[in-house]
């Protein structure tokens, strides 16, 4: 038994050390950095100057950070409603016994295995392009005037639409897994009792998907707060207000931008801490709101 | 027993893997300038070069060719690490931890601003090599002013202004490039009357153009001050500059769809060949040629002056440059290789391959860069990127949006634009 314990410790220790070095240390360092004035992210501690909560005051009074938070809030709420609704709809359809289920499932999921860079390029160059893009071609065919989909007033929504297109499949798969877990006899019993498909969906499927909703909303929240690549693709040379999100603001703050070499790793750390707290709060709220341990099936 | 043996072996394999994964590659070795068997100047010297290019890009190919030729001549072996444009995100950390590399490339404002404590002073070596006669003084002056010493050598100069299709100008009978805003507007009207679209504009370069116009009107320092502190509405020059742009847009001189998404509008210069000009830096010419598969007859003229303007001569000029780490053990060999790249035959080769301005003024610019070297030679006080509009890092993105809206026709008057700018503070 004693020898077994030594082996267990021997195997766990490297993982534990790796966890401390690669996870806990950066977290602690980032939290500490957020209270100091630091130019370079890897500056020696001797070069740090204590700032108190100035970094937090700076980011919360920054119009760009406020805009970034507003953008991500809209992505979270409106994008979330669109993506989770469509994902749930597709999941219900694909688990209802339709033909070619595997094909449709693969087709809807496919954008997730294509590089987001390629996807964004496709949307920007081939769908939103003013002159030969798909949308304006359709409008032209209908005799309507084309639009600058990537102008300042529409760019955010263009980015959100393109992102939603690629994200549905991921959440759909999780919903499918949740629906398939529900015993078929519940539906059969409901059918015998006279419930139609819509009633079965709202009275049986939805309540039993509560834990899946919690998982999906948590994943979606984390994805929103780490939203980066699509924003970069829709503002390729320099960051634009219409598509800025917190992680892009963090990136620019820490590394500087085109034409401006100012860097502030302390403020960058403060942004990281704020985002981490938001994720924690969302997780806590979801756990409180959607309890999944009161239903057994 | 058997299980224990397997467990020990697995644990040993894991530890070995960890140790191997964490190990660093051997750094630059050899003594500077030593020559033992081959008799070449740098036999046995190993240099590591962190490049902002990739090996597939023409700049990367030119660098590799230069390295091969340098090794043939001097015996020094250069190992490239192709970091790409994101090199700026890792350089600080790498330099602070004295990672083993000898040379690196980046924008010279970052070298002289962010990495200045970790780069070698090249002044003496440059003097000995006669670098002043093989480089544009304007960049050396900026480097010396920002860093306090020669912190890097210019590898890829860039210059901004109005790049135009000479064939369209010829077709419209415009024999003299415009020098004032009024002449510029007249030229645009002539082009429009001849069925051409005068100006391409992608939204990402809108602040560059408007920054130029503001710099001509009120000067770069005043623009930078406004960007930091606000007060745009109190400055008559801002209102006048915005009114000029509004007049330009309302006259229909922008290309169809402009301001467009980069690089759609500038590409029209090559694809449709009915768009005459673009306000940008010189790399726009090779981008358009490459994207459209054409070879336009490019020309460049300085951004027009405005009446009673504060600055009628300054030009945007920037550079990607090569610096040498302060802890490199082979600084002389590294400097000699840097000089090998940025002067003479290899510099010409790089300029031709990558369609860029040669770093050595004694070399000849490729056709797509026609006129750039003359503008650079005439520049002594370069404007920065976006001419002061970028001075406020925290407001850059919202300022950019407001400027793009100016070109989208969202403001009826310059005063409206100035008020919108002030609302950002």
C-alpha cells in the first residue's frame, strides 16, 4: 500500500507541478500585475510600480473598453439567442428521425473544422463584398440597391452574422447529445396520452435539457469573452471601434498597435482579471439559476 | 514486478520528454572574427536571425539568398527563425530573457521605443563602414533622436503620399501633378469628366489620408495634441480640413463604394483600371499589382498643400529595420551581415524581388516604386503614421471610426465632424 502511494505521488507530482507552474503562477502573477504600472508583460518585478486600483479606473473609464464591453454584451445576448435557438431547432429536427441525419449533422458542424481565418475571408470577400458579393448580387437580382455591408454602421452586424454561421454546429451537437439522452419511452408515453410534438418539446424535452442549456450558456459565455479572431479579421490592419472586443483591447493595450508603441501590461492584466471575474460570475449565476440535480430520468 | 518495471520505464520516458522539451537550442557560438582553417573572416561563427517575414515571402527569399552569399564570402552561418509580423508580440519577452539570437527585424519606432535597452549601439561600427553614405539620413536622424544612439539599420523604407496611375493622368491630359489642394480638386474634376474615378479609399487608411490633410492644415503636433486632449471644435483648422474632405466626397471624387473594406477599393486601381489615385504608403503599389495581376504605371506626388496651412512639405516616412541584440557575442559579424543585406547588391536584389524601396540610396527603385526615392531624399522631418491621430492609444479606434464616417458622408459640415470628435472625450 505504501509503495502504491509512492507510485501514485510519483505520477501525480509532474502534473501537479505543471499545473502550478503553467496555470496557478500565471494567474497569481496576472492578478498582482493588475495593481502595478508595468510596460512590458515580462518586465522584472523590480521595474513594477504600485498603481493601486488605477489600472482598473483607467480601463473602466476608457471609451474603447466601454465600447468593447458593449459589443461583447450584444454578441452574448443577441448572438446567443440566435445561435442557441437555431442550434436547438436543428438538434430537435435531426433527432426527430429525419433521413440523411448524419449528412446534415456533418454539414452543419463543418464550419467548426474550417479555419476561422478562411471562414472570415470567405464572408468578407465573397459574401459582403459590395461589387461581387453574394448578398448584393441577390439584392441586385431582386432589383434592389446594394449596401456597404462593411461600412461603420453595418460592420458589427456583418461580423456577428458570419460568426453565428460558424458557431451553430458546435452547440447543436451538444443539444443533440442531450436530447438523445432522454429516454424514448417518455415521448412514447406522452404520444399515447395524446400530446403532440410541440407539447412534447415544451413539456418534456426542454425541461430535461436544463443541464445542457447550462453547459451551452457557460461555453457560449466563455467563447464570447474570448472573442478575438473574428474581430481581428474584420479589422485587419488596425482595430476599429465597430468590431472591438475586450480581448482585442487587451491585446492592443499589452502589445501596442499600428502607429503607436505605447504599452501597458498592468492595464492589460486588469482587463484579464475583469474578464475572468465575469466568467466566474456567469458560471455562479448559471449554477444558481439552472439546477440540474432535481430531475432524474 | 513487471508492472513496476513498466511504470518506472514510463516515468523515465515522461521525465526525459519533459527535459528534452524544456531544453533550449544551442546559442550562437564561436568567436567574433576568428579564422582558423578556412581562412575566411567569420569561419565558425553562427548567427541567429529573427525575421519579421516568412520564408515564402519575397523578402524572406531575398534574406536567405543574402545569407547564403554571406556564408560563401565570410564563412558565417546564419540561421533564420521566421517569426512573421507577430514578432512584435514576442520580442520584448525574448530580449528581456536574453534569448539566444543576434539580429532581429521590426518597425524602427518599436526598436527605438520598446526594445532600446536591449539593442547594441551600432554607431562606431556604422561610422567605420561608411553607413551614412549608404542610407537615408532621415531614418538615422529619427533613430538617433529617439534612442540616443544608432540602434538599428534601415532595411525597408516606406514613404507616403498620393500614388497614382500615370496612364490615367496622361489620358486626361494632366501633365503636372497637383501641388495645392485647389489644383488637386481641379485634377479630380478633370478625371471625373473623362470617365475616371479619382480616388480609391479603404476605410483602414481613412485616418492616414485625413491625418495628412490635418497635418498640412494645422501641423502634426497640433493634431497629436487634439487627439490627446480634445478641443477639436475650437480649432478652425480642423473644421476647414473636414469641410475640404466633405466637399471632396460630395463632389463624387471617391471611387464607387469607397470607403470600402481593405483592400477592395485599392484593388480597383488594378482590376478595373479606372480608379486613378490612392493616399497611402508605398507598399500599396506592390499590393495592388500583386492582387490584381497587373503592372500599373505608378507615380507618386507629395500630398497637396492647403492654403495658409501650417506644414506644406513634410511627408510620412517609416521603416522596418534590423537591430542587433546587446548581448550578442558576435556583434561585428551580425552588423556586417546587416550591412550586407541593406546595402549594395543584396539590397538591390531584395528591392527587386519584393518590389520595395531599396534601403541604399545608391540603388535603383523598381518601377512600382517610381518617385519614392526622390521624395525620401527630400524628407528631413518625417510625419508619423496617421500624423498624430494615433497619439491617443486609448481613443485610436473610435477616432478612426469617426474619420471613416466623415468619408461615408455622415457629417453635413466640418463643425459637425469636430463636434463628433469632441464627443469622444
